[in-house]
């Protein structure tokens, strides 16, 4: 009898603790995970801007450093969203003060800037190594909009303004007319690209400045990746 009881006890001690092991494995596999953050596409830039009035004074900035060359797209195309709520205010880092000298650079062609050529503004390759006249023709004074102080107008050093005419961007002298003031006023809207803005015509709501074949035009809004990229610009330190 003693031998039999001793054998039963030995077998019981050697049996694995199945239930306890299962709980330990369960505790390890059901521990806290990192939170899953839902991704929401940026809002479509429509409607009036909530931009506060631009601030005053600044002189010409030093020439900007060289931008990447080659014209290759350096950012992935954003994913537009039809359901996202509109966001009217542009990012603060892209909001220049009035009377500041800026160059306007394309997001998807970061070696190309707004550049005055033969009376029209095009998207050309410009850098700090370009000639002084080229850099000057790629630098604009950002001032309060001629017809809406919450928007922008872009004035060149000789006093001419960027304005749309026949939906093309060009420069002209201010003739004092209401039409000119409206044609030369553009309202910043939030872009899908970080630190970039879109520029909407004040007298043609729903039309934004866009480069197409490196020509700057006023095109109606489209819900496409290419449109969001072609209408996104960054205002950087003036090249001149």
C-alpha cells in the first residue's frame, strides 16, 4: 500500500500545470497594444478663408538656399477625400506677413518658382545661383489683398501686380479699377501638402492658381491627386 501511494504522489507532482500555463500565455498575448490612430485625409480647401489680417512690415529676406534640382516629384501624391469637412484656414507656417518679400515655389517641382517672363508668370527653374534679374523677377512683395484684406496680392519691385487675365497669370500696373483689384487678389486655402497653400481667385470662387505645362492658370477645382499637387505652393524667403 505504501508503495502504491508513493507512486501516485510522484505522478501527480510530475503532471504539467496546463491551466496555469494557459493563463500565463493568455496574459502575454492580450497585453496592451499601441493605440490605433485613424487617418483622416486633409479637408478639401473650399469656402472663404478664416485667415486673420496679415501683420505689418518686413524688409527683403536674404536669398534662399538652393532647392533640389531635376524637377522630380519629391512628395507622394495626397489622397483626396470627398467626405472630409472643409478646412478654411491655411497653416500658420505658410502665412507670411504683409510687406514681406517671398518667392513662390511649386510643391511637386521644388526647383521651379513663379517667374516673370515676357509679361506672364510661369513656373521656371530658378536658384540662388541664377542671375540677379532672374531672381528679382521671381520675388514678390506679399501685401494685403487689394479688394480683401484677409487675402493676398503679389507686387513686384517695380510696382506691378500679379493678376489673372483670361485665366492666365501675368503682371500689370494697378489702374485703380475694381476689376483690377479683384483680378489681383488671391485668398490662401489649406493644401493637402504640409506647409503649403492653395490660392483661390476672389472674383472667381472655386478657381485656383494651378501650373499646367509650367504655365500658371486659374483652373476650376477638381477632386484629383494631380490637381491637389499642381495647385500647392510654398511661400519661401525671397530669392532676390
